C-alpha cells in the first residue's frame, strides 16, 4: 500500500492502522505549508505501528520528522489523538486541540461517572454486562496539549488560510479545519461519508450534544469543498451528507418523542437499530442506551421545537 494518497496540492492522506478489530484505519493528513514544513492532522492510534506509518509517509514525501511544524487533533479519541505524544517526541512539534477538548481530557483523566442504570430502567438481568463495559478503561490517556485553539482562529500555517471551526457533539471540543483557499474541510469524526458517529463521547457536557451536533452540521454543511474525514475516505457532497445526518438525528428525536414518559430502556427497545435491538449487548447496548438518553434529553429541552 502506498504510504500516502495525495488529495490536493500539498495535502496528503495517510491510512493509520487501528488496533482492536473495529475500524481498520483512521486517516491522518499531512499538509505542506509554503515554508517547507508540515501540519499533521490527527496522528492516530497510540501504537508504534501507527506512528511508524505516519513517519514513513513523511519520509516518502522527502521530509524529515523535524519538518513537522505542528500537530492538530480534531478530538481526544485514541484513534485520532492517541499517537500525538509519540509524534511530538519524534518531531518536537507542539500538539494543539480545542480549549474545550483540553478540559475534557482532564475531566476524563479524573474518571467519568457510571451511567445511572436504575434511572434508565435497565432490567436487573442486563445490568452486569453494562456495568462491566461502563467501567472498562476508555483507552490510553491522551496527553494534554501544548496550546489550545479557539473557534474562528487561523492556524499558523504559512501560505495557507486554515480556519479552526469548533463543532461540538461527537465530543465537547471536537473541531473541524477549513482550508479556505484550497476548498478542503477536515471533518474528523464530525462528518464521515457513511458512518453515523456517536454523540456525547467526550465526558459530561452542560449543553445537549445532539443540539450542539445539529448546529455544527448546519455550519459545516454550508461550507463548499471536499471533505477530508477521520475514517473511510475523502468525499464530495458535504452539504448533502450533513443534511442526511441532521435528518437521521431529527428522525431519532421524533421517534423518542413518540414515547413520552418512557424510561430510556423502554424507549430504546422500541426504536429501530442496525442489526436489531435483540442483537445489542455489552458495549453496543450501552452505546444504544446512551444515544437514546441524549435524544430524550434533547427532546426534553425543546430541541425539536427549534430544530
Ligand atoms: Zn472519535
């Protein structure tokens, strides 16, 4: 397999292998600036193999690790940010993330509260499997960043105008990057070509992740350009994809609203799930219940009235 794929002038996608048997790879991006250096977006998983793939691509571009000027992570998940510390050690480049994501990294490091299975109405016989996955470690801790990014700022990438766009929902500090002149949108896990990303996967949030996510979809869907996602492959039709994701979540919210007063368990068991409700167990069951709880909270806060 080629060490990278060139997407646009000076912009290269690198498939970074993922451990664990889920998705096969994440996508990192190497962006050449006009001073001969590189911006790295989402270095990938915390494994030697992942870091090696990225450094092989740097080498194949005729660059050295010291040419890396900065490392931006779209969000804190291990398959995007897990390799940031190793890459920083190899390159000396600073790691940057959104300020809210840096807070979430700290919160998660202190330990997240377990879901209230009682309040969710989970039957006694199904609690043990949920407790087991809820208490499993979320993966290796992500190192705190060297500096934080704020919404609307331009990255320090000579010769390019790359704007930081805060798109909470998948995680509280998820960000997308917009290369305004090249017409490229780095979408992280905010928008993937076929996968529907889970929401609220970065610890507690004062706002509802579904509402946050829908607002972010509207914003990103209004941009013109090719989408460079964190998994699968680059794609066109960003506006259509954002509209489809928006409709998916609104449909979910309307289904949830049709069961007023039900517990999360009762509501979730009446919804349609890929592969069917009965096939959900352990992690996938916990995830289905969490997503249902978020949509119920979204409806409870009047989200469907404004959406
Ligand atoms: Zn993610």
